[in-house]
């Protein structure tokens, strides 16, 4: 299905992976995700209903999408999240989600019934005070309780860690040590610029800097470079004899645009063909007016830039006038 010419952009990339944000709401206030003053939420009437989410998702599945990830905000704060998951689970795709883990204890049975086997959990510090500082909330203990619960129930877990210089870059080895006796994946993510998150390059911890710390701690023969899967955003590694593995998502210093197969649907029904693109296509209003959304989808994918929404060099990527034209991360869907 991925080779369906209708789902290819002008650079020959097929698109089989749809990320759907089902809410802009979140029970955390992570500093790299939203401005300190919060965001102005989209009125409920302008957001996709459960029926509209399933209808649009089915349209994409008909065109070759075989993986759907639910995001937010925090997807599990949405009141009908269980219904949405169960309905999407019947589409015959790989279904997964990214969550901050605070509410997962209420969804264990739903995950299993919907066929969700893998979850990405966001955690940026293993230290309680830092966790509370970065999230602007006090849920550290609940996160760890739910991590144990998910592990005990046999879910495959990936922990997403946004690495920021002077904040948590001294915890890189601590995170890797979590993989010693647990079959989990730690995913270090380079700090990326979005509207209102006060990004600057001085806060960036690069892929090379992360590996430098790893090589200072472990002998060369113990650090194994794994074979990445097709379309994998992460560069994968493991420490020999450790059960789990660690990866680096280097969107800033070593982007993976050439193999990108992802498209994003925001909670208000806008299609984004790139995380960094400031252009969007409104599918929801066309759907509500009875129009066909397939032509809009194809047009959107055809307009996809070769790299990072057209920010194809460092000067553009670091220009606040450009990345501030994009949404904040919480309104895109991670």
C-alpha cells in the first residue's frame, strides 16, 4: 500500500503513518511543549468529533495508511478516548499512542481490547524535583506507578526524553541504565523549536554530544549500533548484555527527512505534512460540508518540502520568525 502513487509526495516518499491529535488539552504544562502562559484552546465545536476522527482515519487507511498514533495534548484526558481507541482498533492498522502516563491505569483493558501493544511515554527527568519543574505539575510518583503497571501487563514501552543542556543532560547515563534489566527503549529527543517554547541552540544537546557521554561511560565494544527499521526516526543503539536499548531522534542536527512517511492531523482537523511546516490543509470543514477530502489529502502530500517544512539550513531553522509561525507543540500533536 505504501507505494500507492496517490500517497507519494514529489520526492518519492510514500506515506503510511498517520498521527492524530484528539485533544489540545493536557494535564501537564511541559515547558518545551507550550508557553508558560498556556494556550488559547480551540472551541469544542471546531474540534473533530469521534465520528469525524474515525471517518477521516478510514479515508487514510483506504489510501494505504497502516499505522495510526494518537497524540494530544494528552490523548487520555479526552472523555471519549476509550471509544475512539476501540473504533480505530477495528480498522486493521497498527494502533498506538503517545501519553504522559498519568492516566494509563484507567485504560489498561481498553488498550488490550483495541490492540494497542506499544506505548510511548514522555518523561524528561528521573529526579522528582526536576520532573515537577519541567511539567509544572506534581505527578512524578503516579508516573512511576503507572510505568510499573504497564510493564507488569506486558506492554512494549518507549520512554521519550527531550534533552536540554543544563537541565537533564546529566541524566543521560541514568536513563540508559534503566535498560540494563528492563526491555524498554529510551528515546533521547533533540530539543526542537516551536512557538512559545523559548528555544535557542544553546539549550540543544546534539546526537554527537549524547554519544560522547555514552562513549565516556561504556567501552567501545559494549556500545552496539543497531540496524534501524525503514522510516525509523531514531538512531538505535544498545549496551551489550543490557535487555533494552536507547535511541536518539536527531531532528535538529541530523534530520531523517529523506525517509519520512508521516503525516499529522490536528485536533481541529487540519492536515500537516511535516512537524515543522506552517502550512495546513483544513479537512474538517470540507468533511462537514459534504465534500470529498481525498483531493485535499493528495494536494497536501504533494506540497511537502524535502526537509523540515522548507527550513533546509541552520539559518532558517534557527530563525524565530519562521518557527514562531508554526503552532506550539501541544496544538500540533507530538
